[in-house]
C-alpha cells in the first residue's frame, strides 16, 4: 500500500527509492489505462513468497 501512495505522490524524489518510483511512473504513463491497486499478501501467494524472499525487506 505504501508503494501505491509513493507512486501517486507528485514528487517521490525525497524517498530512497525515488528514482525507481519515477521510473515506474513513467512506464505507467506509457499505457492508456493501468489500474493499480493494493492486494493483500494473504490473497496473493506469489507476492507473499516474493516479499518473504527479498533480504532487504526482512525485519
């Protein structure tokens, strides 16, 4: 959900991932319609497995 908020903000450049967020925004703008919505991990086993496999997100 945080990523959705960061991508939709006017200037995510202050964020450590600002350049990546800006890249995402410019790719999204290339499409006519891109629905972006939050899907809870429990509803997506694949996303949950990927999130659990990313070392820098581990707490």
